[in-house]
């Protein structure tokens, strides 16, 4: 595959949107953060094939928060020509999520059921799983969902599959993350073994991290709303300002997840790709 033709996806996770005028933790205007990130994507001049929103899209499950999210995300996705995958998180409310983001009828069975879905993105199969249980903050996949997933994966996709769920199927040395993880990761591992799933994308922890399940890379993307300091002093947990998203490149032999910082920073240089590549070639040849 020509790298210029390789699909590019963007993961946005833990947006924690609230109704107009409300801030998360009394400090963070998550709507403004989302608009800033979307503007980066819209004006960056790069092709983006899909936007993956991997849970905790609303902070309290308020219908207005989902309407604000959709009004912000979908015009930018349309401008980019990108598909959108919405995935549930533990802060989301399943019925409001289904009504406001998927257009389900109020009171319908579909609005209240787990929101699992499949998208084809230029030959890559993108599977979103609802790992939530209403009223709980830890994650769990029901047997019916795992059976559905197994059926979806029975035939391989041209570029393989990317699985998205909110709760990381991983143990953690951080107590809060360990308590709130996906509880039946062993069952998920059984279903995924021997399939074409090339990476698992998650959110939830507000800490960027990487590991593996059943030999498949697991990426826990940076949150948009705020961060948890993984090196807080022993016995303490710090919530700190900061935001980011993930760029995902689908190549022939690998999927590359790259964390992108969106917290205001000082730019140390601004050079063209050509200038940087010429400098690297000079260094490699010993002439730099």
C-alpha cells in the first residue's frame, strides 16, 4: 500500500460534554476543548477517513450534551469526508445516546439496547462495542455481544479489523483504573484469538497507555477533558489540565497509534517536511 493512500483515523475520547454553561470539575469548558481539536483536524490539510469517539462523550448523559456533540462533530466530519463511530462510555446514558446520536425513536428497544456497530473504512473493519452496564462504572461485555462479535469476525476484512470499546481490557497498577476496568477481559480474549483484529482502542482511564490482549496491541488514548497523573505521590490521585487525541495510521504491516498534544505549548520550530527530510538525509550520510 502506498503510504499516501493508507487510511488515517482519529480517536477522540472522554470528551465529557455538558449542557451549555456547565464546566467539568467546575473548571474545564469541554465544549471549547472539543471545538479547538476539531478545528485542528479541519484546517490541518490531511485526509481523515474516520473519527472514532470512544466513550464518555457526555459527562452526565444529558440529552443536550449529545446534541452539542453532534452539532460540533458531524459538520467537520462531512467537510473531511470522514465516517463517525460513536461508542458508549460509563458516563453516557444509553437511551439518550441512542436517541440523540443514532436517531432512534424514544421508547424503542434499539434506544435502550447495547449500541454495537460495524463500519467499513476503506477496507478496514471498524467495530464499536458498548462495554457499559447501566448504573455501573466498571466495564462488562454480555455473552450476546461476544457472540455477535465472533460472528462479525468470522470472515476477515481486506485490511483487518480495529476494535473500539471504552473500558480497557487490561489490569492496572493504578487503583482507580484497576477498579473500573473491563471485568471479563478473558472472555474477550477468547473471542479475539485467531481473528483479524489488529488493534484495540480504548479510553476511560484519562491516562495514555499501551499493552496487549491475546497478543493484540491495546491503546488507551489521551482524554480530551482532563488527565489523571499516573505518577501522583503514593496514596494520592491528581486530576490535571490537559487534552489530546490519537492519530491512527493503517499500513500494510502495522497500525500506528500516535498521541497528539492539544494543550497549549511553546512551539520550538516550524519547518517544512522537505527541509526536515533533507536534514535527516544529511545526518544519515554523515554530512550533517
